[in-house]
């Protein structure tokens, strides 16, 4: 089968389109004929091997154990392992190819890929393969960190980085929960933020939301470009702060540990700061969360905006486009029949 191959950590320009053997599913896995695969920041992290700690977290110390990048896919079930009960050949599915957390290659940038049964869900009938492939990682991060219990109807929610993959889903989840949502991003992306349902938009270049008089019940912070001290000035005393910590493709965060030190610092501080409580380092229940995301898509409460669709052989170009910060929506690879 055709696949994108990564032989070492480094530049996306070193990725190559090649031929490898088709994988075989384990007992609890599904073999998927991939129709589309998502390009997202975690893909870059594993290609670059940054922060360096990911090499000790299952990716591979000297080179990636799995040489085919990509974790998010949508496609058609080709075959199933002996223990699989939820899917059968011909089913259209979407989900992730890796177990637990990210930060390792998952083999999605190929014509065929295996995925754990528990990390897949039936593709919503109204969604294209490209739209469905753009949901898993960003949607799981947003939903796992912004569950319904965290947002009361009528509450005030601010999403910093609202036009990005995770931010766009967080914005729509907050709206689905009945919140009044403010979206913060670059001026060129505010039309997209408004189209996703934001009640108010802020251009971060002309207005610093941490210096205003408005207060929010929840601040969902994707880029983490403000200190918690600044955030706390505009966070309700009984509010909640959620930091995702996008490292801006290596421009932010620690070279070796990324945003982990900052996140651990907030966790330690949560013992005396109620606004920091409610997070979890437990692996998400992907089956449950993907089911929720699929239902929200079917109900029209979660919309996927595609910026550009590339072919499999254009994977390096697609990642470079993502890194440019210019996309107005998601970047996806289409794997042709």
C-alpha cells in the first residue's frame, strides 16, 4: 500500500511517499481503508520529535517506532479482529488509530490503517469523510476538557484561540451547552469565529481581554499566551480556567518538556486555587466521547469547516500550511481510491 514514511525525527520535508506492507489488525482492532486523514499539531510534534520528552512517552527514543505519521482518520472497515463486535466490513467509521494519549505516530497517513475498536465510531451520515477525519483529536481534547458539567446554561465562556481546531470545537460545545461565548483570535479569523456561533469576537492584536472590565465563568485557553495571574483578573471567583497549551510548533514551551512544567505547576496550585480544579490526567474514554461528538454533528450543533484538502503525496505541504497559521478551518489529506 502507499503511505507517508518518516525514518527519523526532523523536518516535514524529509517525509516520503513510499510503499509498505498492509497492516494486519490485532484481536481488538479494525483494519480501515482510509479515505481521509487529519493534519493537526500533534502530527508535527512527532515528526519533529519535539518536545524531546515525547520520545520517552512511546514515540521512540532515536527514531519513531511507527514510521507512518497520522492518528485521525475516516474510512471504510476492511476487516476486523476476532474480538471486535461493534463493526463489520463495509461500515463507515471515524476515530483515532492510537490508544490513550497522543504524541506518537499512528499510521493514518496511508491507504490502510489499524485502529482499536474502542477508538472508533460510526461516521455521521451527513458528514463527508474529510469532515469526519478532522474531528477526533481536536474534538476529543475539547470535549474532555470542556464537558457539559463544566458549563452552566447562561454562563459566560471565553475561548482564546477560537478559530483553531480545538478552539473551534470548544466554542461550539459551549454554545451547545447554552453559554454566552466570546471568541478571541486574529482579525483575519474573526469571521470564522462568528460563523461558528460566537456571541462576541475579540481581535487579540487590538484588545487584551485580560485588561478589560468583563468577567467570565470559564476561560478555555488554547495558546496559553497569558499568565494565570493575568487570567485571574478577569475570571469569576467561582469560575474555571482550562489551559490546553499549544506550543506554536516549537516556538513556545520548553524545548525538552514543552508545556508540561506549566501544566504541572497549575495542577499543584489547584490545591489552594479552586478556579484550577476539575481537570484530569486520566486517559479519555474515546468510545464515549466520539459517540457524543457524532451525535452533536448529527444534530447540527458541531460543524467542521475545512480550509484545504491535500492528496496523500502532499502531506509535507499540508503540514507546512498548517504551521503557517493561515488556515481558516481544518487541513485534511484525501486518500483516493
